[in-house]
């Protein structure tokens, strides 16, 4: 079945498909159940025997509204045939396909049923198939309808087998499916499942409403905490910027590093700082190289001599003029 065919189908067709799927599911469950259990679960309707054109029952009074109708054995024709092991529904479909080969009448004039009795151990693959005239069964059903009785099952017992023609009669349009108590129970189950889902949804909605109420009640506290967190974050950013600025623009720190790196024979007379570089000028005694001493300290990024290359030594010492990049 294609998706387009499903979308183009009307509600009656979709309902028939769903009904067939439900029947198939019930048949599969029935195949897994022992026959004894199925007999106990099956509702016991009153039995009516059709014999010689009369409806016979063991109950006094009028006929029941629904009953199991027992047909005479001579009304059917029984054949034995070899069939592969398969499910009940597939078995009925296979027999209906082979009906004209098994029976002397055309398939349109007969109803077919498969026996559900025990099979001989000598021939485990053989099944009993029975056929009855559709015209004859129509007359029986008309007599039942005139008596106000609807058949729940149409059973023929012959050769140790039980043949139920109710499914084939419903498929042929001769009878209608009766109200099954199982469907009522399934309706109750569906109703309870829907109620359970509704209760769960209602509980979830109540829990969600309670959670929303708790959130709304704590909203002022959360907003105050958010404002405090933003102020703290702003303070941290300001402190980090101030620390970075002081690290890059710290004249006292630069003076301390320069003082520690200067040799003992050198002294500074002039100090200038422009936030990026330090310039010192002074005098050094003896064979002291101020530039080399500052470079060897590895405390500065760049040390350059800005004084003339040749400077004469005076009594106080040899002058120096150095630019330092911290």
C-alpha cells in the first residue's frame, strides 16, 4: 500500500483496513493460545439445530436473539487436501483460492471452511475442507431472520471435524458481525488509557504551573543577584585594566629596576620618563660600561646609548646618556 493510496482512501475503506488488521492481530493471538483455553474464553451462546427445515432448541419459549446454529452434516461436502503449515487466516485464504479445484461447484456458489479438529498422526499435513451451497445457506439464514434470531456461528460437524462457516458467510455478505464483548472490553481499556493519559498531562501541567510560580516568586532575588554579578564583573574588569596600566606605566618600578641594574661606579644626575621609555644621564668612574651592564641584567627590552660616541673623561667621571625601554 502506497502513501498516496492511503491518503486517497475514504473513511469506510480505512475503517475496513483497521478492522482487518485488528482481526489479524486477534487471530495471531489465538494461534498462540492452547485450544482448551480458547474454548473456555469463547462465549457460550444457546445452540439451535437446523434439521429438515426446522429450528430445534433445548430451550422453551421463543428463539434467542443470537445463537450458535448447527447445520446438518449431510448439507456439506468434505474433502481432504495437503496444505503447508500456516496461520488460520492464511489457511482460509489458500483454501478459498483452491475452492474450484476441491469442490464440484463454482466458488461463487459455495462457502468454504477449514476443519479445526485433530488431524491423524499418519498424515499431519492434510486438512479437512468443507463446502456448502450458498443458495441453501441463504434459505436457512432467511428462516432464522424470520424467527428473529441472528447466528453467532454456523457450525457443521462431519468426519470428526468442526467447520465454522460464519467468517465466510460474513465475507460473502450473508451475515453481519455481532456485538462482541471483547470489543466492549477493548473500548473500556482504550477509555481508561485515555483517562490515564489525561491525568498524566494534567499532573504535568500542574507541576509546570507550580514551577512557574516558584520562578516568579524568586525573580526579584534572581534579578538582584544578576545586578550584583554584573557589578562584580565590572569591578574585576576595572581592576584588571588598572593593573595592566600600572604594569606598563609604573615609574617607581622602572626606577627601582634601573637602580638595581646600574653598576656601583655610576650615578644618575638626570632622570626622565615618558610612560614608554626611561632616559638617564650621569657619570661613571673607571672602566665601567653602563650600557653593557644594563643589557646584561636582562631586565629591559631595549637599551640604547644616545650620547656622542667619543666623550672625554672629566674629573668627576665619564658622562653617559642612555635610553631604556622597560
